[in-house]
């Protein structure tokens, strides 16, 4: 799999999806708590638009908290950019070489895929991420990565019902592979998307 090509395709596809949203959808909540579609879209392009020195300066202001920096910049940029600009930030940077501090290209793809799903799942849009991208990201799910993203997977076994993948041990938790990917990234999903005796732990209240 050409991960760079997959990243570029994912960014273009998400840009196309965003371009078709209504004003109401742009202001709708996402799976990222406290962020509307606007904030998620702005955050997705943060790495393209802010140099390392600028991010470092923001980190100092935020007392070293990258989460505070991400939230501050997402809110500021969502308020200052039009929806057309937010779409262009992604489309025009489809081939940008940005990667998160750890994880390399796979983490860059995960960043785009998961945030795209943060939007489409919350809006009830039926977008299926290509299977090869989902498989690559599932292959990188580990106990350490789950803890990093705040996912409590103790006592459950994730079991995809649309491809051959499982993770963990315990009470079965079933769903589509991309929904289980969201679970592994610490997301709470709308009710009815997961099946298992412990599904309520992973559903949004």
C-alpha cells in the first residue's frame, strides 16, 4: 500500500465531503467533544499551516499542553476562516508531508481517517473508508496506542463483523471495522452502532 497516496486521497475525499455540507451541518457537533464540524476541519489542517516555532510558542503559552494548543487553534481558525477556506486547506495540501510527532505516515493517515469519521459518523453520513486504509490502521492498534487515546478496552474483545480482525480479550464487542477503529481511538459512538454486553461503555450519552 502506498501510504502517501492513501493520505492524499483521504484528504481530497474529506474535502469533497465537506464541500457538500450545509451551514447547519458545519455547525453540528462531532465525536470530538466540544468541537463542531468547523473546529474538526480546522484542526485537520493545523499541521500544514503552523510552523514548528509557532506551535512551540503556543505550547509555552499553554503550559506544555498540546491538547490546549489544539483546542485554542481549532477554535480560533474555525472562527476566522470561511467554510470554503477550510475545505481548501485540506484539498490544497493533499500531498503535504506533515506527520504527527510519533507514528510516522501511518499516524498521519490515522489522523485524517479518524477525524473524517468524527464528522461523518456524527452527521449520520454513510461514508465507508476504503478497506485497505482501515486495515492498515487496525494493524497499528496496540494496548499502548489505546491508552494514549484514552480508550478503555479492558475486559473486551473487539471483533469486526465486516472483515477478519479482532483485538483484545474478554466480552465480545462487535461492529464495523471503522467503528471499532473509532473505539480504539477513544471515541464514544452513537447508540446502535456496536453490539455486546459492554457496548454502553463506548456509546455517547
